[in-house]
């Protein structure tokens, strides 16, 4: 089956560069199939940027990397209108956001004003500048990396921007054997540069369309709604799961089903994605300032245990 072949090729290509944490690679692919944006958070040096760059190199489409800094302005991301003497009018010069896959490196090191410039692009796949609407080419995916909130020089992402990311991942440190392989092969300076695309833009768009057609039984939809309702009523949470979060969970479950070669969703497709999709969309009452999703995974696990799983 061509679908399975494409997915396996993507997984193999990313795995040749990003060594360790195969589960993170699976979620990255599911996020791409679901047309979602990805937030990778962890300490420096664990492979966040390498993983994001590997995603982009596996697909034959346009790619831009943006190193976000405190002095960056929204126009540095989106573009700017420049007066052209020859035509006597203003010409729009596109910014780096105009690419199929955009790596926003260290997104929380830039100011909230610049962070918010990404909102419309991520949610609507378009950019509005000087009263003009500029559509972004499809597929469009933002892969953002960020350092932990308590690192010096970081600006916490606002709740409404966190909600635009389909998934949030934390990579963790590699196992001893994987770290030894990293030391031996140095994939960032060897394999990454020679990594060739294994799927083209049109094939990826087709996979995303197939994801939309994956069937979800009424019982599983009711379970997602029950879970979202429970988060809104739980006294331990200051902010529960929004309807956008419910939609994201259902779409992630569809992508997981397609990833595993099925045309229908099973309960495990939902349960396996609860933390990656929902933990950054809810806020615990006891969370310290800036750490919006601190402790939320444990609370979500507790809520899941109180609900009857769909058959």
C-alpha cells in the first residue's frame, strides 16, 4: 500500500538523523498527517532543532528556518511592503513565514508581539498586511522549539498561541546506547546534510486528505466530548479543554489510525495522544507563573481513570 510505504519511508529518514525516542518520531509524523503545528520543548542540546530540520528535509517542498531573538519584529517574520520607484507603488516582499515547513527555533526567546504574528498564519494559513490578505501555500506546518520557561531570557507563550499547536513534545535525554550512537555517527554534521526527500508535496497533501477521511465511531466521539467536559469541571484545572482542543484530539486520532494502516479510529488512537495534544491546552490551578502546563499530565491521567473507556 502506497500510504504505508510513504509513512515508513518518512519514519526511516527521520530516524536516520534523530537517534532515540522513536515514539517522538511517530508523533511528529502524525502531527504532519493531521495538518497540525508542532511545539518541541526541552533543555538545549537534546536534538530539538535536528528533529525539526529532519522533518523538513524528508519532504520535497519549501523550507525556512527562523532563529527567533528578542529584537525580532513581526515584519521580520511576515514580510514588508517596500516602495518600488519603477512601478510607482508598493511591492510586498515575503518574509520567511512563506514556506511549506517553517522551523521557528527558540520561539519563546522573542517578544509576545512577534510571537502573536504567527497566530493568523498558524490558524488561518494566511497573512494580513496593510489591508491585503496573502495566502500561504499548502501544506503549511510550523515546527517550533522552545526552552523551558524558567530559562533566562524566555517569554512564556500566551495560552491562545499554545492552543494553535496540535501537539507539544518533550524529548528527554537519550538512552546510553543511543547517546553512544550519536557520538559515533554525529548525525547533525553528517547524515542531516545528505538527507534526501522521500516524499513530494503532492503525496503529502494526499496523505493529509486521507487522514480527513478516517472514520470515527460515535462512541469514540462521545468519549472525547466526555473527556473535554470533565476537564472543564475539574477543580484542579483553571482552564479546561476548549472545543478546538477536542477537534485537535479527534484529528490526531485520525492521523494515528492512518499511521498504523487503518481507516478507522480505535480507542488507543485517542488515549495515546491525550498528553501530547491536551496537556498544553489546560492550566492547573497550582501551576507556577509561566509554567502553564506544569502538572497537567498527571491531572489528565487522573481524569482518564475516572471515565469509562469506549469499547
